[in-house]
C-alpha cells in the first residue's frame, strides 16, 4: 500500500486541476483496499479521476485512489476485473481472449468501479449488458455481492449507494474472432477521437 501526504490531486485528474489532499492511499490489492476503507471511514474513493473536478482548495482528508488495484483475469467466457482496472484494459483482455461484447468499453477513460456504479456506456453498449455480478464493501464493513437484476442497472444508474464501495466485477461475454473484435474496437475508438479533443485536459 502506497501512502502520500499533501499531494496535489491535479497530478491524477484528467482535468489537470485540483488542490492537495491531506493523505492519498493507493491500495495494491483488494485486501489492502478493504483495510484502507475500514481504517479511514469517510475517505473519498476515486478511480482514474476522469469526469471528476477537484477544487483548488483540495481535500482536507483522506483520498483512496484505486488505479493500482487493476487486475484483470479471464476464465472461459468471463472476465473478472478489480475496481481500479481501466475499462480499456478490460476490453483489451477480452479482445486478446477472443471474447466479444464489451468493445464499447475501449477508450472510455474510467475504471471498473466507477463504470459499474454509474452503468457507463457508449455507442449503444452499457455495463448492464455484460456485468453479471459485483462484489462490494457494504456500509457495515462487510464484503457482499450482487448478481444480475440485484444490481439495479438503468440509464447511468445502479443500485449501489454512495456508502457502498465496489471491489470487483465479473463480465460475461461470448467467443468470436479476434480480428473482428479488434476491428470493432478500433472503429469505435476512432469515432471517439474524431469527436473529442483527447489531447487536452477534459472530463476524460
């Protein structure tokens, strides 16, 4: 677990703005993440800091950034991803395993935790289409799991509340040809780059 004090959040924000946080914790495993959450009640949990605007005054407290909690594993036709894994890394792992269905995640700048929490989507695809279960830390400090409809996905919404923290998610896909998956991913990412100024600080 990495801990830094009085660190400018602008270093991590896609907006490239934001004052200092009194303490930033970077957990490197789910166990460290859970420990950090339990030992720092009320800490702000952030992923890739895309779509997040931090004020110049910073945060006078603890921030937990999940981007080092980034494991992605493939088993058959499922992909299990930790909360801090980038959505693009999930799409790449699926592509490399010849699994189709989450090409729309390629190029989305967020992480799995934020993506599941808000049911992220693009180009006709949404997290709800592929995530079959999610593990999370409940507000009583216990690790729980929601499956299927229990996750309550709707447009940019899920059943996960602000005092619940997503730990990991399981994505179910289908086998296909790798070159077709790559072609679709590249096409969606190209369309995104044509429409968005990705070279400048932005929401992501």
